């Protein structure tokens, strides 16, 4: 299959591109390199540098192979809850307009499958945990609003009369693993903690640290994307990608310090005021992904943490 992966030079997108290449798909990566790096693009994949908001760049990516791409994995976007409060218009432009441009491109080039990187932030503060896909979505950040709105645009596009587009919106929980930024304060918290420890820096916690998250390994996430691409559900659907387990931030930073070979009891940690849009507790109900895709996570937090710490130590040493 010929697949266009937006954001394929970034953290999650590059792992998705790897998984597709391993299955024998022909992959085109479209990325503006604002967060991604060319080294993350899999060998053998075509690379188009460009912005998903630019119709010309979108068309160049769709036609980079001998025939137009048949499917889209759309992962490019602004990915920070907290940064969205600083620049809400930019957040809405990148995530909203960018997704609309990709949907227009999919229609022009007659793609049959569209997979979208949505987010757990669409739920806001759920009333019960684990949170099921049928729970009400009431996002509490600009980022959550744009992910939810773009998700709805994807689903609605696949529901139009006369279309044969199949669509899945993956509500991804806290994805972690190799290639996660160790320096960007707006990206994944585990990467930030590992980078702190490997550079000998204190760890900063926003809030009391008792907020909890559902951490899912990036390899498991990429496997779900590949499964959905090759056997998409017949109806457009949102699917949670998590583990149905919760880990507090206090537990996480201690795990990260140990994984980096240090003693949590002696590591300096500071607690600061919480940040806007932060969800208190999150845990995913993943029954629907198992039912429709046959997917379940396979990598435990301990194993995934060890893999990530090993990669991070090598990355910092470069």
C-alpha cells in the first residue's frame, strides 16, 4: 500500500512509518521539521519537506511515488496542551486547518483510508475511569479543543454520502519511548525526566505529583496504526490507545531516576504550581480497540522504561 505519513520525522510518526515499512508498504513522509529530524525518516521512504497547511506541499507528498498515495496517517500537528494557551490561534491553525487540508488532499487524490492522531485531552475531566470512547468529550485546553474538532472533521468526512473513505481517530494517551524529545519542555514528561537525570539537572513537577496518567509504549501505538491501516473498521470510529493502568507523576519520576541508574532518594525535585488545562487523572478503556482491531499493548512500563532509558543515554552521549 502507498501511505502518506504526516509528521513522519517526529516521535510517534517515525515509529508509525517504521512499522509500515516493515510490513512492505511504500511510505511518503511529509514533515516541516519544526519538531522532527530527517534522521528519523526510515531508509527507503520518500521525504517531502513541507507544511500540512500548504496545499502544494500536500499535493507533492500525495504524488511523490509512482502513483498517488492510497492512505493517510496524519500525525503532524501542534502537540502541547500548555503551549496552546500561549498561542491558541496558532494551535487552531496547525491542528484544525492542517487536518482540513489533509482531508481535502485525501479527497482530491482518492485515498481510501484516513487515520488521525487525536488525543486523550478531548475528554477533559472524565467523570469515571477508565474512560470509554462513548464518554462525553469536554476538553479543558485549546489543544484538546482542536484535537477534538479535527477528530470530528475526520469522522464526518468519512460519513458523507457517496464516500468510501474509512477513518479512525486514535485518542492516544501518554505515549513514550525512543525518539521522544529529552529537551522540549512542551513534549512528553518521561522524556523530560530522563533528560533531566542524564544531564544532572533537578526534576520539576507541576502540581503535587499525584496526578496520574496512562503511559503507553510507542511501539505498541505504532502497531495499532499499522493494524488499522490494513484492516480498518467498516464504520468511522474513535479508539483509545492506552494500557488501562495508571501511574502517578511521583511514581514516574522515581522510575525514571532508577532507569537512568540513579537513586531517587537523593535526586533533587521541586514542586511548582499546576499548569492550565492539566487533567488530574486519566486511564483508558481499551476494549474497543481490542474488539475492532485485535490490539492490546504488549510492552510493560518497566520494559518500555528500560528501552527508553537505554536509548536516551546514547542520545545524550552524542
